[in-house]
């Protein structure tokens, strides 16, 4: 059955509960790239350095990484609906407070609270969508992917449009949109059955004892350092107005969505998951090097182009995490994401520091090296990954932190 079919069970014929959750998911993923085009404006408005402002990403993803150990614990006890609403409430409160910040320290702290709310929401949203969807999981997952791609693309655009007037407005805008999402889910989504088995806090750590899953997590750790060097450090290098920076990262997000949803599955089917992943990581490394050493036009082009490689990588890594071990998908996902999100927290902190210690080119050299290290792990550990990768059917799951909850 074609999931785009407008008939019963197609992507366009879903219950209001599914649309409400998918709509909130768009806004949740907008929050990741929302601050990209306004980082220089925030630094100017709060009299902060690039390194201090980059901590907005570090605090957000550090809390997200740690929250991976508790999201399953929480949702398996209070249910998916209450977990979604709890996460949304956190985002509304802390995104709103972020807009009132008088110091960069306050903003970083509020961003951490936002990260906790977002982790609770996104780690549960796909499972809720699949459970409430009509016509099976295929259309539901595709709808969720579409929401993800739209959010990743539109986050920088919203940040640019609102941030051109004031860097505070994107935070207030996010709080307002998430409050609407809270109301929609409250009205349209009924509570779903709780899992038969409750997840413990240590289950994700135990899952990493599997060699294949640990290998995927370590490789993804290196890759995510590269990913978030591009996302968090490049805006300072481009040094553009919020509008122009937002346009660059909007184009980046569009490529990420297209390549993760449409291109990656076809490449996997033709060449195999591990070859696609290794090749994409090497190409990303080359792209990042040109970004760091090229002129301004080259930097803009390579920033946009990196979205294609990142989209491919996200899809393949997710599917490896889904199928490489015999652990339940939510548990395997939590352990995998616990490892990889630490790199997302580290890159925004270290990239500006490395620039201070050396020059503006070296952070991109380091990012290129980490991408290559990710490919090396795939090659060296291919036996731990090969059997599962060969048998793995693409599930069209794009964002690693959430797709694995379609259990």
C-alpha cells in the first residue's frame, strides 16, 4: 500500500490525535536549529563570547543525553500521553524563561531545562503516533519523518524571521507554539496502554554491552561531533545577518530531510548500509574541510551541502541502532543516544575553544578527523554490524533520537 494514498490509512487520512502530535513534533525539532541564525545576535545582546553562547547547545544536549536514561523509565510508568504533556510543559516554561534572560548564564540554564522537556517529548512522540495511527506504522512513520524534516528546516527560518527584530522573540514564539501543541494533545489524544514491562534506569546501559550496538554508538559519537560543529560553530564563521543565515540553514534542513527520507533508503538498497555510511562520512569530512578553508561562498555552499550527508548518516545510524542488537528498540535507542548526544554537547563547547587556541580553520580540521574516525569504526567493526546491516530493511526512520521508538 502506498503510504501517500489519500484512502483509509494513508498519510493524509489520520486521526486528529496523530496530526496534533505530529504538529507538536514539528515545533519540537524546530527548537534544535532555532538559535542558529541568532547566535551572533545573542552574543551581541548579552555581551557574550562565541564560546559562551555556544553553551546553549552544550547545556541542551548534555541534558538530552542524560535524559535518555530516564525517558523510558518515565513513559513506561505514567504512559505516553502524560509524558508528552510533561515534556511540552517543560518546553513552554523554559523556552519562555529563556526569552527573559538578562545574562548568558541564565539563558544556558533555561536552555538545559528546555532540553529535558524536549527529550521527554521526542523520545515518546513516534511511539504515540504509531499507536494512534490508522493503517499501520508505515504511514505513521512517514508522517513523523515529514514533521521532523519540516521542523529541522523551519527552525532556522523561524529563528531568523523573529530574531531579526529581537533575539528574544524566537524563544517566546517557541513557547507560544508549544503551548498550542499542549492544548491540542490534551484535547485530541487519549491515553494509550502502558508497556507490559517497565523500563529500568540501567536497561540502556546494559544494552550497550552488545558489541554491535556499542560500535554503532561510538561511531555515531564521532559523527555527531562533526554534525554539531557545523550546526553550532558555522554561524559565527559565516557572520551573516539573521535572515541570510536562516536562509542558509533552511536550505541545509531541506537537504537533510530529502536525503534522509527519500535518498538514503534507495542508496542502502543499492549499495548496502555500511558502504553508504562509510562513504557518506568520508564525503562529509571532505565537505567540512572545504568549509573551513574555502572563501565565504564556498563556506555557504558546503554548509548547505553538509545537510545531504547528515541526512544520509542519520538514517543509516538509526537503522543500525534499531536492528543491530536483540534489545527492545526503546532500550537500544536510549543506550545509543546516551552515548552519541554527549558529542552534540561537546562540539559546541570545544569548537570555539579550539579557535581561541589556534585559528578559525582548526575546528573544522578536528571535525573532519572525527567524521573519518566514525568511518574507521564502521570499517574495523564491520563484522559486528554486517549481518544485521545486510538483513536490515529500511524503516525510514530519520532522527536517531526518536525513530527507534516505533517498536
